[in-house]
């Protein structure tokens, strides 16, 4: 759980003081945004190979490596305010966050963690980003422009210490199995995982995109800045509750998991339409609440379902599933932003997102019984 919090904080730490960083580095806000994009590129790219390595060498070992990468990357970023150095550091850190996220999820599974535990882990990881947004600005009085990197550096060191002291879980051994590039392509082509990947791309990916743009949409259509930003926080913040809820449903009522996931996707689509309407305040508030709760429900079932579908390579399967969400964010976030220059001032983009959520209903997978825990 601590590893999830530490990796999640790196996603939002730079955005927490974007304007001061822009001034310190002498660059535009667009370049500051690139600092986050640089991390997400390698974060997504590391998912499948990282999962394959975890399946071979164990989650604990790869988790230690991932946290070490995060520590080194943030330590480099603290040295001096050089744009090229920070871009390189963020690219490096992205490898650590990508591998670390999958390692933490796999370690929980190896420790006998249920789907509820996976959902709780997802909520805590999201809370790491929220904590960065809240804490980093407060650290400026002491660390100035270094505060984002000091914050995540300290978290990574703490997580590293916790993992060093954590017990080594000995379960089904996959060590010694070679990792081949052909295995990666075979995994990507495995139709059993595509539905779970679509769940993550919609439940996680689309909700992050909406959270990024909903405040702008509502402000452009007459809502106050306070209300607009508050509803944006609701969309992202409620996942801390709804991700464990999805895991609890998967554990307590496994026969109903598929139905609950389908209902949550339909609710997300309807709520997105409600936000696109930019109608009465009560409609926007209700839509944000529904979206915040419903979008988190597919998270844990997607991870546990994917791992159960590929018990021979659970880490790599989870890596593929989470990569789908990260790639969705990378590709669609700027495209949705472009719709604010089109007729409707952003509404068209939200209509597209609503349609994608509805389309995900067509590929909701069948959930298999739990398999033997993965190697840690």
C-alpha cells in the first residue's frame, strides 16, 4: 500500500506548483505539462515488460528496483533547475512508477490479498496524487521549486524501507523462466485480456481525462470557478472509496461482478452526458457524484480478472491492463482539450467520452475463478 501511495504521488507532484515551476525553469506552462507527459510515456511503456520481469524475478525484488529508480530520479531533479535534466529525470522516474505499480499489485496478490485489497490499493495510489496536490504547495516555504521532488523522494525512501522489512512471500515459483519479446506480443494478442483492458481504459483512463477537463468545461459554460474545480475534485477524489467498493463487490458477490461493472460503465456514460449538458447546478453535482463513484468500480475486478485469466503470467497481464489506461490518458487528454476550440466549447469532447463508456459495455468480460497467487 505504501508503494502505491509513493508511486501515485509522482504523477501529480509537478502539477501541484505548475506556475512557480514555470517561472523557476523559465519555460511555458505547456513545457511544465510535458514534465508529466514524459513520466507517463515510460510509465505506460514499462507496464508489460515490467510485469514479465515480476513474473520471473518476483514482485518484491522488482519493487525494490522500482523504488530505487524513483529515489534516484527525484534526487537528480533536486540538484538544479535545468529543463533537460528534469525531463530526463521524469522519463527515468516513469519506469519506476510503471514497474512499481504492477509490483505492488502483484505483491498484494501474492500475500493473499483479496479483490477488496486490490481496490483499496488502487484508492491509496490515487490518494498519493491527491496528497501531492495538497502538500507540495505547503512545502514551498522551505524547499521552493524543489518541493515536488523532495516530497516524492521522501515518500519513496519510506516505501523502500518498508519493503526491505516486508516478508518475502514464497508462492508459485516462476523464476528462471526466460522473458521473450514474442511473449509480449502474444500477451497483447490474447483476447481474454482485451475486455479487462477496456475496463481499465474506461474506468481509470476516461475518468482521469474527465477529471482534468471537467472544471474547464463547467467554467466555460457559466459555472463559478469554485464550483467547477470542486466538482473536478469530486470526480477524482471519490475513487478512493469506489475502487475498494468494486473490490468488495467482486469478493462478496462474484456472480454479480459482471453486472455491476456493466451498470457502472452505463452510469459513467450517463453522468458524462449530464456534465456535457452543463445544465442546472443540481444536474452537474449529481453527475459528478455518480461519475466519481461509478468510475472506480471496474478497477479491482479488472486487475483480479486479468490475473486469473493468465495465471501463467499474472504480472504481465496486469501490466497490459494498466497500460491500456495510461495510453488512453496519453492519447485522449490533448484531443479532448482540442474540442474546446470547436463548436460547443468542449461539449463535443465529453459526448465522445460518453460514447466510449457506452461502447465499453460491448466487451465486458466473463470473470474466472481466482488462480494461485503470483510470485512475490
